[in-house]
C-alpha cells in the first residue's frame, strides 16, 4: 500500500508523499483545516467540503488512443455536479459516450420548465402554475438523438431552452420545492429505464442518486467560468459583458447553494475536480480513469 499522506506541516495544510502507484497525483493543495478534507482509498478519491474543490488533478492520461467502454451488462449511475460554467454538460456527454452509457442533462429539464412558464404566461413566482404546465407537458427525452432531445407536449424544445429569457428565470424556477420533487421523481424513473447512466446537475449525487457508484464534483474559479460563458456567447454571435457575467455567476452560486431544496453542495463522497487549469480532454480522461478504477475495484 502506498505511504499515507504526510501531515507534519505546521501550517495545517496536507502535503503529499509518494504517489507513483496512484491513478493521479495532487499538484497543489489549498491550505485548509484537516477537518475540511479527508483522503481515502489510497488517494484515489478526494473528499472536500461544500465550498468547492480543494485540489488540482495532475498526471492525467495523455495518449490519444480509444478509451475503453464499460461491459454492456454493467449497470451504473455516475453523477456530475457543480456550479454553472464548469463544463458539466459537455464533460458528462463526452464521458457517457466514452464509456458507452446514456447521458442525462437535468439542467435542460429545469430550463424547459422555465421556457414553458414564459411561453404560457405563467409568472416564475407562481409555483402552482409552473408545476401544472410542466406536468402537463410530460417532459421526456428522445434517446435516439445524440445528445438526447428534450420534448414537451411531444415536441422538441432544445432550440428554446437556451434563450436569454429562459436563462434569466431558470434559477428562481429551480427553487420551487414542488417542481424539484416532480423532477427528482422523473429523473429516478429515467435511471430505472436507463440503468447505464451519466447524469449531471446540481443535486444529482447529493439528493437524486445518493447511492450512485461514482460521484464527481466539477468546479472552477468564477473568473474562469465567466470567461467561458462569455466565449460561448460571442461564438453564437451575442455581445458579452465579462463583468456582468461574473456578477451573475456569483449571484447564481449564492442562490443555488443557499436554497432550501436540492442546494448545490459537494457530496462528501464525491471526487472533486477543479477544471480551471485543465483542458477539456484532460477532464474527460481523468473522470474516465476514475470510473474504470472504481468499477475495477
């Protein structure tokens, strides 16, 4: 067994010793109290507090060869949580494809609820009306598409859910208790129908699938997330105010982490990945490697 982490530092931070036999190593550890970080499974998993990732992963696979999929009879649910702008949807989709699993974008479900409220003249503060319209729409996915297309009243609405007016109200819409209860039930039904699943959101590992085989928490600094969002907007032909986007992200983080139902938290048994300084492929390969390690154990 590899030697345990060296905890002799007087500063209270945790330093790391030999990691040559481990699937990854930590290149930087933020100085926090020992009560806020626990290292388990011979450093194969980092457990952090709700304030975010505590380390940057290094030594990810660099080869360009194909990544192995999971056996077809392998039933598994993999959750990816984290704040807006960390690349959860793109990473989850690529990870699912690499592993041969289905992909569930739960954020699209809440965006669909917001779009339905706007298009049917329901105020975002009218909880009963929002739930009524969402339930009547019978939100579900067309799994023959890649990525799966979300349907409302039997018609695809992917083109609608990314609009600016939807983005403005999706956060308060997502705080509606009865709506979240409805969505959680639907997401668990989806997992029963698709037992080989990568699902992303803000409460997947903490609330919806607390017994998931593998849980990830993606994070990045607000500045990095704001820059990514600005690049997305400019790529689609829209103007982007970086300062305004940063403020919006900070406000969204505060609302998501402080809401009473399904708050954004880092599950205690989640693998935390700070994507601030990692390329997209590095993130996907790191998560892929961890999944194979867990399944192998």
